[in-house]
């Protein structure tokens, strides 16, 4: 059974809209960055050392457990560590 041309056009447009809409929703996730984590800590007067940068990188790649544990080892309060690690992948 063949589709009429007039029925094909809305189908094509709907598919195109879904494809473009999906691309729009995936773009923000690609801009994750550990700088947000570092800035969150700097705003709390925490010195951003190499250990802090590494912990924030762990948060950026989605390893929240390692991020918070590493910040805890660096002497950052649990609350500040959790907040910083939460913003890293955003």
C-alpha cells in the first residue's frame, strides 16, 4: 500500500521536528564543566588546589561519589562538597 504525497508531507515534517527537538535537548548536557564546581567552592572561600580540580573533574564526568569523597578528603565540608559536585555536570 502506497502513501499519498499529501499524507507523506506531515509525516516528514513531524519526523524532522522530533529530530531537531531531540538535538536541542541534548546540547546543554554537552557543556558540562568542572569550572562550575570550582567556582562554587571558590565562592565559599575554598582554595582551589589540584586535588579540588581533580575532584571537580570526577563530578563533571558523573562520578559524584568520588567527587564528594575527594573533596571530603581535601577538608571541604560535606555540604559544600555535595553542592559543588552537584553543579559540576550541569
